[in-house]
C-alpha cells in the first residue's frame, strides 16, 4: 500500500528522511505549513536544532496543527524531533508539543565533538533485533510516563520509545542504509 508521508521540512536533516522513505516506495510531502498535513497519512519530524524547530513551528502555525494531526495520525521523531515531541526538557525552557510523556535532556551526551555511533538493542520490533545508532548531539531520555513503551536500548539507556501514535528515537536512523525503523513506523503506525 502506498501512503503519503509528510516530512517536516522547516530545517534539519529532512532530505535524508525523504530518501529513506522513498526507498520504501512511499509518497513524500515536505511539510512547511498546516495545510500540507491534510494530505499526509503520517509525519516525520527530523533531527535538527530543537529550539529553532519550536520557533518555526510557532511561526508557521504548525505548533497548533501537529497536535491536531496526531489525534488521528502518527508521528515519528528523531533526535531533535524526539525533544520537540516530548513533555519535559530538564535543561531548557522552550515550548514542546507535549505529545509523548518523556523527560529528556538536550545534548545529553555532550557537544558535537562528543557524537558517536553505538549499537542499539531492540525489543518488541519484529524482524529487527539491533540497529546502528548514530548519536549526534543526542538527547537522553531521563524518564518515561506510564503510556510510553521502551523499544530500544543503548547499554541500559532507553533510546527508542513509542506510545499509541508516536515513535521517537534519540538518534538518526536516516543516516544509515538500514530502513528498518522507518519500515516499522510505516507498517505499525501508518494505516
């Protein structure tokens, strides 16, 4: 089944997500305005700079539109996308969408120079037991709420989570050649 996947294209690495979803033979729609969401079956919020995302979401009207979209449609967020979707940031005070009950720390592993690649152990995702995680100024998940299920771990740290309509990752799956996590989002969340 071919679906239309919106990729938030305000800033960040949206082009790599577009290529990954195209690999999976789905239609792509760059999302820059609330009206763009009307044609989407799901939305991906890429990595980028989370404070900039917040400002641009407000400026474009997407700050109000994305939560309405998630009442019936799913969203996947990676790195800064996870921060933008979370309910609480312990080391910053900007607005988030508050769509998944997470307490997170921005740049949880340090600055750009502290970026790294590490194996991610996956639980609860069919046909996927591990993944190469690319962590670039990555957030750390400090705690999760009762409605959130952990799906992936780096050592003992939770790095992939989900709730009913949101899939969120602290790393960048679009920078690998492995479409497994994007496929999981399409197969499990997008109807």
